């Protein structure tokens, strides 16, 4: 049954992905009516998040950003499906990779790289980052992901993300892969999406992000420091519909030499700058601030650097 569902999903995605962008964006406009106007998918949550992030903006401004967000969100869906069959040459007409030369300089000195990013613009299209390499076309471009509960959708997303050379690695296996590539002397760039909300016991750091005290993941940084990667922030822009600019900004030349949590703190500052520049292109449907520091202090305490439930204390 799972295989049948997967093949149905893959077949539908394959057909849709062969449509020209103009038709896909007409489909996106129709989806906007269904998702925002009729179903009202997470409309209240989006407005709540926007009010928390931009207390200085008027209700009218926030509603305008919310509409822009849902238009972009529907575009994100059809653009991601398009990955399945679009050629490398055609894709590069829609996404521009800048400052890739800085990554290649790291490869020149035998150092691997890590790219840290958020759910901003079309992060799925970054699976094609390897197309920007001129001198290292054989470098491994990898994506770290959390497997989806639905196995059929999980297989489909792996197909989408690997369609332009990306290697999809479950987060629990990433260190093993990185060590293997290093032993083989293969240059690699792996992307870490690091703006999800961690589970209570995985909270080790709170940062000021979009006017909110925010719990953040630090596991990606620990891996980067362990591997002594050069770390780049992926700064994405969307100058117009169907066009993205992806700029790699050096965040740390040698991760092992940075102070603990410094990479994570810098990342969230840079991500906030990107969001404030074009606020409609962030994933506002995610309940980012569902966990508060007050609740954390009430339910847990930190023992030897680890968060433990207070009821579990001896």
C-alpha cells in the first residue's frame, strides 16, 4: 500500500512538474484562493506570529504581509514540485548562486563546508547549490533532513531534493557520512536548516529572535565545530516571482575555533536581517514560539549541561 501511494504521488508530481512556470503559477494563484480565502489554513497562527515579530507594524501592514506570505507559500509548493523534472540549465535561469568562489577557496585548502539556513524563500531549491561549483563539480552537495512520518511523502521529498545532485542524509546519520567523506578526501557542502523549535529536553540555548526569546537547536553547530568546517550563512532573496538569489556569506572560517553557541547566535541575527528585508518569504505557518522560557523553568532544570524534567529529579 505504501508503494502504491508513493507511485501515485510521484506520478502526479511528475506530470505537474512538466508544466511551464506560467501554468504552475496560475495553479498557485488558484491554490491561494483555496488555502487562504476558503480553508483559512493557519491564518490566525500566521497573524499571531506576525504581530509578535513586528509589534511596530499596523494591522493593515500585517494583513498585507500575510497575503503576500500565502501567495509565496503557494508558489513555494509548485516551485518545489518543479524540481522533479526541470533541467539544470533551466533551473539556473531561476536561481543565481553568488560568492560560490569563497566555498571553492575552502575546498582548495582541503576544508569542507557547512551551510546554515532557515525556512526562508525556497530552501528546497538549494539542493541544486552544487550546480554553482565551477572548479569542484564532483563535490558532494548534501542536505540534512528529518524523515517524514508519512513514508510515501518522505520518499517523494528525497526524490525532489536529490533530483539535481543533492545527497539526502537523515540527521541521525550525518556525522558518519561526514567522517567517511573526510577519510575519502572528498570535498563536501552540507546544508543545515536550523530554525525549527526544539523539544523541551533538547533546549540548550535561548536567543533574541524577531523580538522573542526563542529556544534554538545547537546540534548542527556541534557537528560543524567537531568537523572544523568553514560555515556559511545562506542569504536568499526573491527579487521577483520565479527568481531567487542565493548568496553564501562566510560566518566562521574555522568552526572549531569559535566560542560555543557563537555560530548559532550569529545565524539567527543574520536570518532576522533577511526576514526584515522581505518578511513575506518566511515560513510563518510554523508555531515557532510555542515554548516559552517561563514554561521551561517551571518544568525542567539544567543538570550538567542537560535539560531534565523536574519530576525526574531525585
